[in-house]
C-alpha cells in the first residue's frame, strides 16, 4: 500500500506520462503488428506495473483497490491491449494465489510475478463451460507414483488471455467427478512448461490486437500435489468467484480509462471539424452526445471508486463489482458508439483510431462475465438479501 499521498501521486504522474509518451504513439504499430514492442514490456517491468497488486512483502507495490483503479484510469487512456500485458498478472491470474494460496505458494510465485518475470493466466473457461463456469469438465485426478502425490489433468481451456506468454496458469479443474457442480472444482497453480500442455493457435479476434488468447489443452499433465491452491480440494470455484469479484472492479476501471480517451478524442475532433460554417461542437445535437457521454463516464468513475473503497474497507462487494462491470462496460460501448457518430465518416476510417477503439471495447461486455451474467449476479444477490 502506498500510504504517502505524494508517493502515490508521483506514481500516477509517471503512469500518465508513460501512457502519453510511450503507449499512445505505439498504438498503430501494435494494431498493425499484433504485438506489444518488447521495449514497452520492459519499461512496464521497470515501473513496477506487474507488481501493482502484489504485497510489498512479496516485492510488489501492494496498492489498495482504490489506488489500483486510479492507476488504471491513467494507464488505460490508450489501446486496451497495453493493459492486457499486465492485466492477467496483476489481476485474475495472480489474485487466486494471493487470496487462497499457502504461504509457500505465495513466497514461491508472487515475487517473480511482481517482477514481471512470470506472466500469470487464469484458466477457467472451456468450450462447453463459459457463463456456466461451475459445469467445467477439465479433470484433475489425484494419484501417487514413485515421484509422490500428484494430479493428472485432462481437458481444454478456451479464450485464455495471455496464454501464449504465460509462465503459469491458475487452473480450475474438477477433482471430484462425482460432484458435477461447484463443489467438485479445485484450483491449481500450474507451471506452463509441464509436459502435456499444448497451446492452440492464437485466436483471430474482432479487436484488441496485441492481446492474445488461445486454447490451452491439458493432455495427461502431471501436476505435483503441492500445486493444489491452498492445499485444499473443492474450493476452486469459490476462489474463482472471489477473483472475478475483484477482476470486475479492475475491468470497470479499465472501461473508465478507455472511455475517457475516446471521449477526449471525440471532443477534440468536434472542436476542430467545421461544417455549416462552424465547429460541429457548436451544434446542440453533437453537444448532447458529448454531454451524455461525460455524464455516464462520471457515473461509472464514481461507482468504481466507491466499490473499490468498500472492498478496501473489507466489505463483500460481489454486487457492487457486478454493478460496476455492467454499467462501465455498457457505458464504454455507448461512448465509443457516439464517438464514431461524432466523427462521422472519419470515425469509420481506420486512420482516426476511433473505429479501432469501437471494436476493442466490445470485449468489455463479454469477458470476466457478460453483461447478462452481471445482471444475474446482482439480482440473485438482491433476492438472497430479502429471502430467509
Ligand atoms: N464469492 C465467494 N463465493 C461465491 C461467490 C463469490 N462472489 N459467488 C458464488 N460463490 C459460492 C456460493 O456461495 C456457492 O457456495 P456454497 O455451495 O457453499 O453455497 C458456490 O460458490 C456456488 O455458487 P452458485 O451456486 O452461485 O454458482 P452457479 O453455478 O449458480 O453460478 C455464476 C454462478 C453464474 C455467477 C458464475 O458461474 C459466474 O460468475 N459465471 C461467469 C463466469 C465468468 O465470469 N467467466 C468469465 C471467464 S474469466 S475471463
């Protein structure tokens, strides 16, 4: 935790400068090459960005959730692919270890994650288990041989962000095949170089070039028993849900950052572009689109900060996290859509970058739980509160 406001402000200023001076100028190159330049990844390491959420005791910056979202507001005012470089490591890939790992697991993995030497990926989704995560079919069957206790993992994980770069997977697999639901699922820390792990071809996506997903196939992978997260079977689904609660606030902050950038580009264009003898920003119908966007962006920003503060205060924020993810991702989609409208034909042409953002942000309403899953989580929690 950065308790000193001046030190935290210096971090925010450094991230803002880095975003403007290094990331924004590289946006087109990333879109064209589908790769983040290694020098940018190295700069992220040197700034400590891989360790934002890892406690100081394990070599990270140990930011509070509120500090994390404020950093994301700055870091995400550019193509979201840049955030993806650190996203799974500071987010869903590492947080299971932090929340439920044993002391040995934390000591072994977190310092390397914090230094950016190891990229973590979160392996939950499967071809037949997306929104219905508890129905996952990947199995991890416990056994014993001359080398000791282990699990044999078989199955396929799908759309795994950063899998091609991953050094470890936080893997959810079924240790109790007789329990087809959440209770049969356990979490594992799986080193990506184990024999029997195969990566599929990199998915060709609608947007977010530079951020890679692919299938990860586990074919008789022998995972030492000590890699069972927290050393206890049957807790993997709950670990995944807790990780996603935090991940959804993180992602909502990403949406706020990207929307700020899109809106500022649209505003600048509206003040420069002239039609009917005046800047189009003078037209009230254009102003309405700008004003609606600013209003919704402000609402999302307030929600994200509030949810982050509540989580920092120790509250269970499943509902608030889902509200933030739902509202901020939908808001970001509307802001991107209005930005295309404000730019008109130019908004549809690649040179201006707005159509790229429009495609990039479409993912926000899908991953880490679709908007419909957020609605379901919110409503179910509401019903639980009123039903005995
Ligand atoms: N924190 C802690 N525990 C939680 C939890 C949370 N946020 N949410 C659920 N749990 C617990 C429940 O309390 C329950 O425990 P008990 O059996 O001890 O009561 C268990 O987990 C199962 O919960 P539930 O019955 O609600 O599970 P469901 O299968 O009905 O599904 C949803 C829950 C739909 C909410 C879940 O599958 C989900 O979030 N799906 C979307 C997955 C997703 O986001 N995928 C994106 C991939 S990662 S990029």
